[in-house]
C-alpha cells in the first residue's frame, strides 16, 4: 500500500518534510525525532499498520525533524529551530490547532517543551 504524499513546511532557513494520513476531526502528531525517516518507516509492516490504524480514527500528522529523515540537513553555522518551533511550523502548515502527540526517543523533550509553551 502506498504511503501519503510528502509535503514541506518552512521555519527559519530550513524546510521540514511532513505527511498527513486520514481526515478525522482529531489530530495526532507522531515523531521519533532524529531517528525518524518517514519513507523508510512505511516499509516496516508493523509500523505501517500502527500508522494506518491511527488514521482510522484521527488525522495522522508525521514529520522528519531538521537533520533527520528527508528534512533539510543542519547547515553549518546556522542554528536549527528547536523541535518545538519545528512542530509549530508543521502544525500551522496543516491547520492543526489542537492535537495529541506521540513522541519517541529524542522527540520527547521537545514535545514536552511544546506542551508547556502551548498549554491550550
């Protein structure tokens, strides 16, 4: 089964890749931080089923952080935006105002930071 189209959001001097699957009224953002590669993850049957299951009851939003997956590489001498800023750029690009977050590995701290900065 084919995975969703990849789109791009911008923040600072960087481009962030993201994908959206499903169209339910609830938004769920999933990120594994720098250990993520959106295209490769679709090749794993268990992960693919996990994502497709979420998309049956929610709009699944996934993104590769700067320096990981298919997003821009970190540019020498150019400080990349924080995870929280990257998450905000993707949320704005897809029109997600409220969402649940599933964060793994090094994305956990950034997800907590975003929640503290945007409690509502």
